[in-house]
């Protein structure tokens, strides 16, 4: 398994190294020295990458280069694979470590079965731990996507015709069924997250305008808060950021936790939520 991880990691790193200018300066012999392997191994790597649809070649006097653009979808897959491998090799993926600590081998069992349900389009029957220790047995869900958020593994799934989130840590038992379900299109799943500030997937849409101080903008750049944002930079270094979110409660909690430097311009409802949260914090200290 480790050998396979090393191979995939090396191949993705080759793409990253040669993805710059037309003349990268990396020839197959250079890459062999860099990765401490045979030049034939690098040539096999390039062949594997071409088989996977990545147009990478070794050209005389140019070196190894990518001949045609790589689709954003493929780039996303490569980044996710690379980060996942690096996390697992360096044991810094706290979310995974915490889930394994709680569920042990059951963690792998649940993820494998859920992913197979996603790929096969079949319902899964779960016993789910609700709030206050209550358990909901035999809940049939249509798994759509496994993802991480706020230090937890979550499952996006259809239940009763509605898209909901489930915490993998709260799934007490799981078994695939033979019942098929109609999954929602990937584009619709993408839209659910496009307007999500953190993890909420509601269908509401709120246009929010925020003022960031100069100090916050210096810290913020070059980070992007959301795909939906537009930034109007001002001569004094501050900026007005406009974005669309699906939950005012989530973004209000984030703003209240940032302290000085971020001001809500619009909507008034969000401004009032932030003020209320800040007032509640002050009450903890008798103010």
C-alpha cells in the first residue's frame, strides 16, 4: 500500500513540477535523480499519466511538459489525492484520526459501504444517534457525498426527498440495501456547497456586504472567502466584500468570532445577529 501511495504521490508531483512554463528544465533523467529512481520508472509514470488522460510528454531540448490544458475537474481530483496522501503519510489529518479513535475499524467499514452506495445509487439503512442520546433505528438514506467540515466527517444524503447532513460519528450501524434511489445531479450538489459558509446546505440565499479594515485585508489576501464574493478595494487599504450565503446564522457566528475589523453593512438582520452574539459573549464576563 505504501509503495502504491509513493507512486501516485510521485506522479502527481511530476505534474506539479512541470506545470509551469513551456520549457520546464526538467528532463526524465533530472526527475529520476530528484525522486531517486530509475529513468525508466519516470517514463512509465509519464505513460501512466497519459493513459489517465493527462497530455504530458518528454520533448527534446524542452524537457517534460504538459502539452494541453488539464480540466479543472481533473486538477481538483489531483489536489485532493495529493493532500490526502500527504496527510495520511504525515499523520496530521486530525479529522480522520479522531473518527478512527472513536469508531476504530468501523470507520473504514462505514466509509467504504457509504461510498459504494453512492457509486451504485442504492439506499443505506442506518441507526443514527440523535440529540440527547436518542437513537433513530432503520433510517433509510440515499448517500450522495462524504466530506469534511468543522473537524468532522459528514455525509450528504437524501432522506424523505430532502437533502440532509449526517455526522459519520453518529452512525451507530449501517447496512447497504438493494433499493435503488435517484441521486440529484452533481451540479445541484455543487450548488448546495457554493453558497455554504461552513457546512449549512439550506436553499436560502442572502446577499451580504461586509467592510474589512486595512489590517484585515492585509491578513486576508490572497485568501478567497467564497466563490460568490466580489471585492471592492479602497485607496486606504480597506475593502468592501459582497457575497451570497445560505445561512445568516453561520456567517454571523464567524464575524462575531473575528473581533475588531469586520463590519456588517448589509443586511440589517445579519448586523443584529452579530450584535446579539457579541452581547452574549460580554454577558459571560459580567458586562
